[in-house]
C-alpha cells in the first residue's frame, strides 16, 4: 500500500473544498477537524473515513455534523443516510433501515420543484432503504423502492427544474459530474444490480452494472469507479463468467489497496475467493478483517444476532 493511502493528511484544518475532495476524489481523509459551523465538511469527513473503514471516526464526524444540521433537512437526511450505509457495510441491515428511515423522514413529503440537493438526499434515503430490504432477501420490496427512485429522478429531469441540472447544485457532495444527480443514479444502478443478482436475474444484473460503469466513468470519484468495478465483477460471477469476475476482483483489490479503501479490498477478497479459491486470497481476507476490526469495523456474519 502506498504511503499516501496509509495516512490521513493534512493534520491541519483545511478549506471546505479540501474536505469535499477527501469524500469524492479519493484523497486521504484529513485528520484535523473542520473549522466553522457548516455541516457539509463534517459529512464529507465522515464519508472519507467510512470509505477507508474507520467507522468509529466516521460516526463521530456524523454526530458533529448532525448537531450543526439541526435546521437543515437535507443535511440531517444525508448524514442519516451515511450512518445507514455504515450499518449496511457492517452487515447490520436492520439498523441501517432505521437510519435510512430517519433520512427520509427528515425531508418530509416530496414537493414539486425541489432543489437538486433535496432530490439527491431523497434518492439516497430510498436507495438505502432498498438496500436494507435486499439485505433481508426482500427483493420485491427493494424493487418497489427502486421504482420510486426512478420516478423521482425521471420527474426531476422532465420538469427541467434545478433538481435535474448541475446548475443550482451548490458544492455539496451528491452533486458531482455533468448531471446534478450523477451519484444518485449510480447508487440506484448498484442496488439494481445487486437486487437482480439476489433474484436470479443475471442478465439484468449485468445490464445495471454496465449502466453503472458508464456513470462512474463519467464522474470524478475514483472510489465510486472502484466499487462499480466490484459490482460488475459480482454480476459477471452471477452469470457464470468466473474469469471476468476474478479479473475484476483483482483490479479492485489492487486499486483499493493503493488508496487504503479497506472495505472494498475486503469485499474483493470475498469475490475472488468465491470464483478463484486460493490460500493467499483467504489469508488476505483474514488480514483485511483483522485490520478493519482494529480500526472500528466488526462485520456481522450470517446467523449472528443484530444486537
């Protein structure tokens, strides 16, 4: 692993855009706490720490951000959605659903002409809830929620409002790329691919993975491209293309190791061990789990209690 991936930098408080870069452009997390009274840098910090597997630090940043976002529904929603994502990463889908429910409730009923920030936050919450249901093998429920996400994003586009364009996006994280809802669309296709895999529709899974790849390649986030490659590898495995799956898993393992993205590296070892078993891969999986446990992430295994 490179030195840049191993350490957080810089140690002095930086400007807001520097904290944003840690979340979306793959820069190492910034160790120093953000200055000022805005919730956004705390959210970006939480996203960056979660991406590297430092879940305890991520939760602490989310808690600070939530205190600063009390009067901002979008902020409260995005922070709660990130908390839900952390719970899912750890295998605790029941707790993830509770956080995602709070994220959706923070926004209230949908209204015509909502800003891109609100639409993106609403899509985040609904997609998270779909993933929570998928974690409990409720593919029908997950698909119903994804239909709602599609309707939300399609309405934003057809209305031609601020929600469907990058203009008016501000500088908040979900708003990246030429399309103001780039990240929302990408996440929807991630979960769509996973849902199709669980439902036994390998062809649909690969179609969603292909769309996700197009979106990821057009976006600015290396971390999102790496995860999209992992989704594509899993979809390939579901369709029986073990060679493509193994190649993708190796790419993800190498890329995530270079950037210190331990959760993605761990997931890549699981995929690689499933399609190309090898003692070294198993050793890498164990090493990832031990490292993640040391920095705040213990995964809930199948059959364990969620309490």
